C-alpha cells in the first residue's frame, strides 16, 4: 500500500510529509515557468537559483499568495512535481491530505483536488490549517475544553478556537510575515527614498524587527536611491521598523481578540487556563508573543516547531482519517 502524503502549500514554504517518514520536502514556494511553452521549469530552491539569471520567456513566480492558490494551471504542474519528489517513499496512488486556509473557497479546494488526482493521488482530503496546527501542537481538540491556535504565516494568519474536535470560531486574516517585509520596504521608500528588495527587508526584520520594543537598536541598510538609482546606505532604527509594521501587527491582534470575544463565555474561560498556542514563521517576530499575551490577557505558548507544526498535525490526522471524509469540521 502507498504511504499517505501530507502537504502544506504555504505562501513562503511548501512542506510535504510522508506517513511513517516525516517531512521529506521543505522548499520555498517559488516556481520558474517557461512562458513560451507554458511549462514548469523548476520549483523551490532550484527556481530561486534561476532568479535573475534567466532571460526573456522565463518568469519566477509565487504560486501561492496570501495563503491562496494564485494560478490554478501552475498548481497542477507543482502538484506533479511534489508527488514526483516523494515517489521514493510513496509509490502507487497515495492519499494526499492538504492543509487549507480557513478562507479557502470551494473553487480552491476543487483545484487542489484535481491537481493532485491528475498528479497520481488516489484520493485528496483537506484539513483546515487551524485544526492541523492544533493537532501538531499536541492539543487534544476532541475534549469539551476549548483550545486556541494562532498561525502567523508569510501571507495569512489563521486563528481558531477549537472544542469537541471542531472549530468554534475562526478567522483568516490575509496578513503575515511577508506583509511586515513590505511595510519595511515602504518605510525605506517613504522616509529614506531608498528602494530595497523583499529579501533585504526580510533581513532587516530578522535583525531588528520587533512587535514590542524594549531597547532601541540600529542597522545599516543598502539600497538604490529612488530617483538616481545610485547605491547608497542609510541607518534605520528598531523603533522606525516597529512603527512601520505596527498597523499590520495590530490588525492581527484585533482579529484574535474578536475571535475570543465571539466564543461562548465558558470556552473563553478555558482559554485563560489553557493558554493560546502560537505557530507559523511569522510568529517568530521578536516580541510578537508578548504583544499577543498583552492584547488578549491570555498566556501565550510558542509551539515547538512553529513552521512545521501544521504539516506535523496533518500527518497525525492522516493516521486517524478514514479515506472518505475531509477533516473540515465546524461546530455551532
Ligand atoms: N525569526 C524570525 N523572525 C521574524 N519572522 C520570521 C522569522 N523566521 C521566519 N519568519 C517569517 O516567517 C514567514 C514564513 O512563515 P511560514 O513558513 O509559516 O509561512 P507559510 O506557511 O509559507 O505562509 P502562509 O501560511 O501564510 O501561507 C516569512 O515571512 C519569514 O520572514
Ligand atoms: Mg503556513
């Protein structure tokens, strides 16, 4: 029998795990496409390697934007590539369990279903990101006690209060770490008349980005002058960066608070005791957990492996999933 395959097709990273084996693919979600022949040339690190080196008809594209499939044709080609990459561990026609955003439409689900079936999957199932994260965090969501997860990805934040095996309240906010990078790019253009690329902005975020500034710090940034195009450098402070990111951080915090306030009071009380589980690479922003705890009044636990938590949960889910149902359960 073929080993089952769990897929977390994220805005920044694509993770594929095989049952009994663990994560076997961890690649940036980037594709190199031959526009002339409408063909996928490379995916992941191989595609990143082609960036800036290919001429004319080759484009480097991101197949997932804000947690949603951006190009359905490309999805089919990427699905084929992913199943080819796991062929060593999963021969035959595997069951594929895809993590999907709580905001995924039926069109998106059908596109994933078709793409993986065309790629050779025997069946395709779905699990909502919040459910996968909760399972991957070790939460016992079948209990009548409420749990809460917040997964801050690169382009989407998935928020969920869960009890009795399903989602009680949930929200999907199209903001993540990539939007923090974009805020830093805008800051450089507006206040310093400097153009920087997204990788430089991400580097600034890693170096001094913070959602809770305790001590100021500075970093030198190189970029191109907006009008002359000449390379020059400026010094940017942690406070500048925090102020630029603040509206996006606040948007996420506001959505978490409304998810809590719209849950039944007894469940909200459980959350005070159990705490809130924070996952996703975007949650690694310095001080984010502290801001979240302060905004909600609920203790925050950063999960053990924030970026792999969802796919790990999907693997656990596959072990119990019948081959006929999707794990998309809502209560109340
Ligand atoms: N130490 C860190 N500090 C701040 N941000 C970080 C850190 N490590 C990773 N990130 C950010 O985490 C994001 C990637 O997270 P993740 O892999 O969970 O996203 P994804 O699953 O691909 O996206 P999504 O779930 O939104 O579709 C990137 O924006 C990256 O810059
Ligand atoms: Mg994700």
